[in-house]
C-alpha cells in the first residue's frame, strides 16, 4: 500500500464508531430504523403530500444525547390547486 | 473523615483497569492518603500480583462476607506504604458469592478510617460489575483508543447513566502519541467526542508499566516513567487539585530522536 495515499485509519475508526454507538445507544438496528422511516412517511403522507426521495431521517448525537432528526420537504399544495 | 469510594471499570477486559487501580492507589498513598483497594474480580483475582502482595493473602472478601474473618483480617497492608491496604478477591468462588449490598456494607465499614476506597471492577456488565459500582461515589471508566474498547466503554457509560451513578470520568489508557500524530490512532479528542464524558487523564503507552507489573511495583513509583507521571497526575485530580494535562508530544527517547533526524514527525 502506498504510504502517501492510503486513508488514515483513525478517521475510519471514528466514523465507524459514530455509527455503531448511535445504534448501540438507541438499541435500534439499521433495519428497524428503516422500518421506522417507512412508517413515519406513511403516517405523514396521509395528511400532507411529501417528496419521498428528498426525505432525510437519521439519528444524531449531541454529547450523550440522541436525537431522531427528520427533514421532510413538502410538495407545494398551492401549485396543485392552481392546476 | 469519610472516604471517597471510587470504582474503576471499563466494559472490555485487558484495557488496564487493574493497573490503573494499583497505580492510583499507590500514588494516593505516596501523597500520604489512607487507601484501601478492593479486588472486585471474584474468581479471577489479579490486583494482588500487580501490587506484589500475593504471598500475604490469608483471608479474602468472601471470607468477610460469609463471616469467617473480621474485615481487618482480610486487609493486607502494603509492603512499602503502611497506609495502603488490599482486600483480595476470592479465587475459588464466583461473582454470586458477593451482592451489591455486601459491597455497600463493606465500603461503609471502611469509610471512617480511610481517605479513599478504590474498587477494581471485573470486565463485563454483569453481576461483578454491578457489585463493583454499588457503593461508588465516583466512577472512572478506563478505555484504550481502539474501536472495541471505546464501544464497550460507551455501553458502560450508558448503564451508569441509567443507574444514576453520577458523571463518570474517563481514563484514556495506552495512547501512542506517534500513532496519533500519524492519524493511525483515535486521538483523545476523538474518544472524548465519541463518549461525551469528562476526561480525568491520558496515560501514554509505556513499557515501564509491564516492567512494574513484573516486579509487583506499580509504575508510579518510577519517577522517570511517563505513564507513572500520568497516573500521579490523575491521583492529584482525584484529590481535587487542578493539574494540567501532560504534553504527550514532547517525547524523548531513541525513536523520536530518529524521527527528528529523518524529518518524519
């Protein structure tokens, strides 16, 4: 392996740990998180039209706090009415 | 005078809990404190050999709990520091011979005649760990800058939070400054960011630690050892003193001399 181009291992250790710790702390597997996202989108779609491809839902950490953060762009309602 | 009960734990085994206990206890004794160490690893006792007291054991903690001896009889006085004692673990029993309330009772009995009670927790998050944290006023979590150790430390911190054991402090053990500089080891900042707890000390990797264990003389007694210095600093912080963190970059020695010569830093 080329010494000058190889990716330094500390960065990948940190990235991998960040992900693992989020799931360890919430006791939620990545598959369960996907299922949660699907259910959440279904529930929201009953009331408002959303853009499913632009939705971002994930767990974030802040110190020892965990947060479920969702960014759900809505489709414009007025434009549909005008048409 | 009432002692502070400090439990040293880690989740993962082999990260340096027992070494940390032996060194912190010895450093506190060197500062004139009265210290009692308790080996909480029933069935796998080791604190006695690391402290060089293995030949003096007559009674152990299970003998105290089951009434075969008085607490004082199970307290082994250190060879060098007469104000430091060890209560050894039983070697032929298992964790179920001790309960959390036994630990609380023993620690309460020790509190009036000592300044610090330091409990060496077994690895894992089961009965032995629960026993070890039951009486703790303060918990120190030991980890290494390595993925499995950090992950297990996070589990332990989560359990301590759930048990409302107060905020634990982190000892980052066996940090290799050269690897960190080359971005091939998690830095102290990385580990603190991941775990989200306060730092009480960084102990650099140091072959003198093994030499100390071999001799049954903890490395804090070696004035030149950098790991010894790090443990002495942590002991001061446990006493409430504000000691600056060591500069781990200013390494002396052959390897760093070679690095300087070749310009590889």
